C-alpha cells in the first residue's frame, strides 16, 4: 500500500500522510454502509432535512478552517475556497427544503383504480471525486443522494486526503447515522473491486475521460448505473454586438477561476474577426495584471497548480502548441519560484492539430480563436470532443437563437459565465459524460423509479 500524501502545492512541503484501507477495514465500512442504508430507507424526509440543514450550519461555522484546508492541500486562493464552502452550505439548504417535493409521488391515469410513480432509494452509492473542487464536487453528489435516502461512500482524489477526512466529519457532526457517509482511502487498483461489490448499487464519478471509461466499464459489467462528469473545453464566443468591456471582465474570471483548474472554465475564446484584435489586447492586459502568489493571501488571483505533474503537463501542451505555430503574447513558461505555479498565458493563431485546440488545458491558459461569422463561430465552438458548457456574448437575437439551437453542450450561458447552480441540472454531452447532478433531475439519478398499480 503506497498511502496518500497531503502536499502543499505552493511550497512542495508534505503536510500529512495516510494509509490506504486494508481488506478488513474496507469490509467493515462496506458492511456498515449496507446497514446504514436500511435505516436511511426507513427515515422520513423531515429527519433527513433536519440533518442536512445541520450540515449547512457545520459548514458555515467552520468555513474558514475548511477553506484553509483546501488552500493548503490543492492551492485554491483562499477567498475562492471560502466561497466554495458557502456554496456547499447552499446546496445542503436547497435539498433540505426541496427534496421532498422533488421526490413526491406522481399520479397517472391508467386502467387501474389508481396508478402512481414514486422514487425509492437505491442504497450505498460510490462517489469517485476529483481534487479541484474538493468540497463542492462531493456535496453536490452527497446532498441529493442522502436526501433521497441513499448512503454515500467517498473515494476522493489522493492529493486531498485531509479534505476527505473533514468531509466525513461534517456529516457526523450534522447527526447523520454511523455509516451514512464514509471516506474510503482506496488505491486505484481497488476501486474496480468496490464497484463490483454487490453492496454498492451505483457510482458517480467526476474526473478525466480515462477514469470515467474505466469506472463505467466496471459498473457496466455489474449492470450498475453511473453518472459521469468528465471535464470540458468550454467555448466563450464573442460577437461584434457584445459589450466588449463586460465580456473581457467575465472572460478573465471565467478562465482563471480556481487558477484555471475548472471543468467549466472558459478555455477557448472564439471571437469574431472584426473585434479579435481588440479582444486579444484587452485579454492580455487583464491576464497580465492578475496577481500570482501565495494562495493564503486574499490579494492573490491565481495560485499554484495542484500538483507538479499537472503543471508539467500543461507546460508541455503550451510548448507543443507554440512549436506547431501558435502565438504566445503572454506567459508560456512555469514561474521561477518554489511551488507549482504557472502564470496566466494567452495563445493565439492556434493550428487545428495543436494540443491547445484538441485537448483540455487545465490551468490559466486562454486560447483565442478567430471566426468570420456566427456559423463559423459555432463550428469552432463545437469542434472539441467535449460538451460541458458554452458561453455566447451578443446583443443580436438571431445570433442567440442560432447558437443556443446548435451548440452541443449541457449548459449554455448567454452574456454570462457558465456555472453550476443547485436549482437546475448540471452535466454534459459527448466526452463530457452523461447524467445530471443538481436540481430535480440530479436527485432522481440514483433512485428506483417505481410504478405502483392499485386495484380495489
């Protein structure tokens, strides 16, 4: 067993280490999950809502400590980390308030005396979660899953083990029964065995395409449902009628949120050729003005990337793209300082075959692409294998309709930034995965949709 290490990406300092679960410890946790699921199934919505509301309180009361933990483990700028904890509290409150209505039985007219559809929990669910939003990604799974009467098993990313321990503790502090939500320190080679275990009824994964394929294949062999959110290379389309200053302001924030390590970050800026030069100048100026530094400082805009290998991969993609013919008016090299920092970078004139155009760039690197008209802009926006989110900036109604009708993405924002919101479904198409989280649709992903015929 190699164990799990918590490493500060701003310094490279090892903070803490944890051992992987042994066979006996894993068996005990799976048995506990099955036992807890029987009790959860019998619990009322009011009981679940009371606990979920308390989880929101625990988050609010401890948000500074939880935020600091995220910042230390994966480098998130601390103000953004506080905002992430607050979002988690918000999703708990949303499902505490609305889960019962989302799951209420639906009467249907049939030949029977009475027919209704109801939503019943499945049992223990495995969540395989990433490091980039170490609290939010987990809570947007856990809040609807637990409110539906399921229980959760968390296999978190290996570089955020302290966050994983803290997450289990939050549900315990909120009064959820023993076994309702448990952290599993699993080695990668053990995940398939847990997916195959009969006690695990379904799997939710947020992560890479490769990880999604592996987990979906393992679950498919056992005829188990999966929900996959596998990242994106979101387009941010800007047309001549747009408010250019507002578009630029949002563009920088959309590209550099979480130091650029976000699935729904704007990554490819598809700009009409009439305004491309002005947009590029404005983007370079604003990206260059961002403060790169200690993520524990409130003045920092961009912190380090979460791991050294992630920084090196990003630099390799940038270097290969420049060698293929792309321009680089800003950045393009790792920062000369301790830690795994990569400064804000802008690439232009990127050839179609270059990595910056064909692959997801997970860091503060913006790619500017030119389009001659709305049709070409949609073609470029859709050329990626991903389909998570997309943004359009225009004041033209015809362009809005054209874009919304034709773009292949799970989330579309017009004159705004792509975001996930507890009140509406979130997810993607194509290589970005399938299934939905959040809203009414999210809580219904992991339930038995049961039809009942009653005859007198």
